[in-house]
C-alpha cells in the first residue's frame, strides 16, 4: 500500500515538474468577455490592448461608434471609441501581468490593471483604483491568436 501511494505521489510530482509553462507572449491575441472584445499586442517590452467592440460602443442606430466623450483631454473627446488603445504598460513578471493602465471610455478614468493567464485560452484581469480588493474582475476567452 505504501509503495502504491509513493508511486502516485511521484507521478503527480513528475507531471507538475514537466507541465508546460505558458510563454509571456501567450497573452497576445483577441479576447472576449460578455461586454468587451479586445486585441492584446506586444508594445516593446510591455503589452497593450485595443478596444475592438463593447456592448455600449454604438449609438442607437447600431452603426455609428460612440465618441470618447468622457475623456479628460478635451481634444480627444471627438475620437471614436472603437479602436482606442485603452490598455498600456502591462508587464509580465513572475507568472502574471501587472502594473498596467486601463483607460475606461465609460467614465474617462484610468485604473490599474493586473492579470493572469489561467491557461492558453482563459485570461483573468482585474481593474482597480488603489488596492486590487476594490475593483472589478473580467474573465476573457480567447477568440483567436
């Protein structure tokens, strides 16, 4: 019995040791959650994200993109929300992404952003002001690489 238990434990340790770790660049691609679709790309040594689609992105006609009307910079308030690079400075360190900035077109505020790849097709991010405990988590599914 002890030998069987030892073999099972060794098997689990071996699997954990040889498990493939995800590359930091694995975050690059197109991701979607219930309310948003984004494209994450590498920008030098950091990662950035472009807003491709949002539940509230279009005017009542369903075709005209809403403007970035809440932007604190008056000169940017007439730009289209679609295509805005709203995630910047996301750094990969110790298995997670951190120190990112998330600009929200909904309220014009900039939040801190962190995230972790749960596996190659599942990403969890958290946007927050001040401390991560006071924030919002988004669960993303990969749409394409």
